[in-house]
C-alpha cells in the first residue's frame, strides 16, 4: 500500500524545480483534493525554475515545463474513473533531451490517512 498524492504533496522535477500538483476535488483528505491521472494535464513547473537549461556546453537542452507521461498509479482506487496517483509514481517531463521515466524526486504525500494499491 502506498500513500495517495494530494494537492498538498511535495514533488520536484528531476532537476529540482517544484511541480504544482492540481487535483479535481472529487475526493479529498482533510479538505485537500486527491490527485488523479486525469489531473496530470494541469500539473505545472514554473518557467525559470528548472535548472536543465540551454548553455554553451548543452545547446540542445530545454527545461521541464510539463509532465507528459506518468506510470505507477493506483490499480484499485479511482476518482471519476481515473486512477489516483501514489507516492513513488514515475514520470517523464518535456525537458530535452528526453530520457526514460524519472522517479519523482523528494516526492512526499504529506498525508497518512489514505493509502491505496
């Protein structure tokens, strides 16, 4: 069993920028919406916060701005048919060059009331 992610969970892109996790609000824990796979499109990484930037040494690099794919969501708990996201999910951002799914770094659910499989 893993802890479910909420909008109050803490997550960073692979390069250390904070990721804003938005949730639908249909299921809440202490009034904070749980985050689902369907919410991924609304997650954001503020421009200028990711350190993976173009430079003379790396002219083909671009920073993380969006999460483009996710795996490791719940298989038993859904909200409106969309699996809830669990602590320890893996994802890929739109940073270039691309790489394999990268674990959320320092991802913490920041809640202990709800776990799922």
